[in-house]
C-alpha cells in the first residue's frame, strides 16, 4: 500500500508476538464480565463504596451515612458489586 504523501507504508507484523497474544486472548464471556466490572466501577457511588471498604470493614448503615445515600440505594450498589464478585 502507498500513502500519497509519504510513499510506501511499512507494516509491522511480528508473527511470534501475534501467536503469543492469541494464547492470552480473552474469550467473549470473560470480555463481557470485564465490561460489566468497568461499568460498575464507572458509577461514582460504587467507586466511593469500594474505596471506603478498602479502608475498613463497614456496614450498610455506615456507608449510607458516609456517602449520603439511602440505605436502600446503598444496598442496591452492594448487590451490583457482589454480583460481580467485587
């Protein structure tokens, strides 16, 4: 292939690296789980909850108070995190 401005395009292709990467490639199910984890962490309340739990063991009531969320909302966030094994 040729670029009109710069001339021939040099492609880098390392078969050894490609073969190695293929052995570590994630399956669709693993990618979907990873995507769900990132979605869960994208919620600032859940990120804050995980941060608080990394500091100390806290109950729903304590986290509810610290995050200004209702206990019901806090419990919902816990269920989402637990369902993803977080």
